[in-house]
């Protein structure tokens, strides 16, 4: 026997043979005497949701760049081959290992056998839960429900149990059965990447902006900016930008020729539109202020940007309107218009207006027919929002742009 391979998996759930997957691997290698030789851990991209984050504390963002299980199989097989495999609740872990290896194309005659420290703890200590076993033996359990943390605790538990189990003939049988298991041969695939849990504080809400460029070979045009603002508005529907959404925004900015400086300008414009909408009733509630602050942080803007946006919204609201439209107003389009809706949206966003769904703060709804019975038109009338024709809107937009200079 070369020694022990103590292994632990964090998973998306319990159905190893069906839809659940491994999301983290933790391995501790011990020599024959129980002395630590090495350790290994990586997050795994399960290609589905990560499951019970409230238990294993792994987020979807953390596994985006993690390897799939098939990428680390050969490395894992190197660790288990020739060693006695040990796991706490071995049936659970070996079910998942069997299922994942099978999905990755490895041929296994039967489910792998591992020495179960949970069963031996119940026999020796009268308790089986890892936390309770560690407490009974004075083992410090750190990072519980992390694969490496649990594997490290299990390895210490194993070395503590060995003196009590060596005289039991079942112990020798257990070791032999694990050691003689015929692991599948390597398929020649070696891991080229691993991923670790985020250490310390989680990434800043605007960390995605690090991917923005300072210079662009081809400058963005109005259509590019409108597309970016549209994606930004969708991302901020919940006043946060996820890692996936941030990557999509950064990617769109790069391919569109939007530099970091220009993106920041667009973010300030978008923040002003949010502030204008929040100021519609003349009051900014604590919740509205918190939402504005959260959105600003996600866009890499400061508290002073929030203050300036609110001041601009207040000033705009206090000034008498000389035109139907003012900067930051929301315009909604409905029906089949003579001009493609996408073109209208591009133009109004270029001039500092916004679009989106119907709300009480919507300034005007532009309809192919002002008597439209569309859902948008009916909702607008219920809110007291004017519904006008495309021709009328064209005139109002011209007045607005002329007034802006």
C-alpha cells in the first residue's frame, strides 16, 4: 500500500446518478503512517446550477471558469490508484465519483470502494457526524462544508482512529478491498486549470469593468451605444450586475469600440435617467436611494455621481417645461411604426432619453395609432401617460433636440 487518499466532494444535491453533479473536489494524501504528503482541491463547473449555496457557500460566479470534472479525471485517478481511498460517508462520495467518471467516458466494472471513516467512527466513538467526531477527538474542523476542509479533517480523524481499529479483522479487510479496486486507465487528459474559492471579501460589484479597454481601434457609433445601454438596463433590473452580465457588458463594449472613458459617460447618463424616474413624485425614499447607490456601485460610479444625478433630476423637475421632452425622460414605443423601433430607440438614447416598460414616470407612449388598444397603451392611459402618434413624436423630438442645442 502506498498510503491513503482521503477524498471529499461538495455537490449540487444527492442524486448522483441523475441530475446532480460535483462542484468541488478535495483530496489529502497520507503515507502509510498517516503523515500528510500532499493535498489538492479545485472547484468544478457542473454545467448547471450549483445547488445549495447556503450549505457549501459556492456561488455560480466562482465556477464559471472552473474545469469540468472530465478535465481533472486523470489527475484524480493518479491520486487514488495504489492507495486506500477514505471518505466520510463513503457511499455518498463513491456514488458521485462513479457517476462522474462514467459520464467522462471511463469504464468502471463496479462502484469504487472506499474505507468509510463515518462507519468506523460510529463503531469506535459511538457517533458519526464529522463535526461531532472532530469535537470528540479534539480535531479542529476548519472550513466545514468545503471539500478540502472536510478532507483535511477526515484525514486527521483517520489517523486518530487507526490505533483503535488495527486489532479488528474487519479493518484489514476494508483496507484490502479498497486497495485492490481496479481503477480505469488514463485517457491522456490532464488538467490545465484549477479554480479555488474566492478568498476574503467577494469581488467588488464593478470588478467586471477591469475588462474594459482604454483605447479602441474603431470608435463606437450611436447604434453601439444604444445596444450597450439596452443591455445595461436589463442587467440592472435587480440593481446588481452578476459576473455573467458583467462579462457580457464588457464583451459588448470591446467589440463595439466603447472605451472605458465612454462607458463611464454612458453609465452617468443611465444613472441620471434612474434618478429622474425616482424623482417623479418629488420624493426620494430610503429604498430608492439605496437602489441608486447600488446601481452606481455596479457601474463603477461614486457617491458624488449619485448626488449629482439626483440634483440634476431635481433641477429638471423644478424647471418649467418648454418642450414635451426633457433629458432622462422615458419614451415607450408600441405597435408597427413607419420607422423600425430599434432605430427610434437608438436615436432617443443618443439624445439623452430612455426607454423601457410602462411606469408612472413614463413621459410619453408613441403608438402607430393613438387610439391603440395594446396593453402598453391601456396601461399608459391608466397611469395618465399621454399616447401620441409617431408623427407628433417626431415634432416633439425635433423641438427637444433644438432646445438642447
